[in-house]
C-alpha cells in the first residue's frame, strides 16, 4: 500500500477510536499536515454533527472551513478531550518530532490543552532514536543568528527554512545531525534559548496513543503500556 493509502487508513482508525467523543457539545483539536487532513476528510464524510474544532494552523482552518466545520477558539473551549495530529518521527516512548509543516507552536499548545493526544502516522515515522528528521525550531526573526549559534553549541547543524513564515510571523530553523537520546532534556534546553518560541520536540507532552499504518495493519501503541 502506498503512503497515501496508509494515511487514509490510519485516519479512519483514529476516527473509530475517538468516535465516542464526537457530538454536538464537545470540542476537539485537530493538527496540521497530510495525515491530519485525511482525518478531517473522514470526519467530514461521517456527517457527524460536532460542536467544532480548535485547529493548529491556518491551513487546517481552511480545510475545516471548506467542509463547513465550525472553528473554535481555545480560549473559549478550555481543556479539550482529544487532539488528533500527525508527526514527523515517533520513538518507543511516544516522544515526537513535529513541525514539518511549520505549525509546531500551535500544535504544542493544543496538545498541552488536551486530555488525550492521538498521534496518527504511517509506519515510516517510527524510529528508535529521534533526530533523523531535522528538528524544527520556531524562532523570533531578530534572534535567527543568535539562536543558530546556540543550536550549534548544543551539537546541531541548523538550517534556515527559506521562504517560510509561520502562522505566528516567525522563522523556522531545521536542526540536522542530531541523535536525541534525552528528548525531554533537549526540549527544555532549546526552549530556554532567548528568541526560541518553541522546538518541535514533544517530550514534555508526548502522545498518549500512537496509531501507525503498516502495509497490512494498524498498530496501536500506548504510553501507559
Ligand atoms: C506539521 C506537523 C505534521 O504533523 C507533520 O509534519 C506530519 O505531517 P504529514 O502528516 O504530512 O506527514 O507536525 O507541523
């Protein structure tokens, strides 16, 4: 099965997993990227009447809007029962690298504000140690060089993502050459550099459930297992 087929299948599996939470009174969170898009498609096709969605990016807001799904403000909803989103890498403890689509900051906010974070991906995203995928870091524009030097000191090789501005008006540095054996410590270290908005490591708040599509199956991993 191709990657597109896997993304659709894992989106369908996520829909079944969270279906009991979908009703006209309950807000949910949805992330950004091609796999999250598949989840939006499945949700829209189901025609279930849901209250609405807190979206992690303008792109996701547009897709939801296209389907006529209500957009909600996290400040008004408070804690969400569930957040569904993709990832660029996931390790065995369900620590993640996210931000390939430059939406990492809003994704981290919604993940933190959610009781359950269901991460969906194809099986190419599963790794033993995070870092093969360049780690995205959202940076305030005037701090680009300062943060770049600090990331080099932490052992990385940062690359400015040309032509990309985040939904918050900031830049992305993608950090290459990392083998992240202490995701929580590294997340904290990067987030303390002045000028960093946040990095794409989700270790302080990892996923609770990881659904991975293989050629034949949907594999389910739980953080508590
Ligand atoms: C966006 C993200 C995405 O979840 C991540 O890039 C995975 O995207 P895709 O589902 O297209 O592979 O973190 O910022």
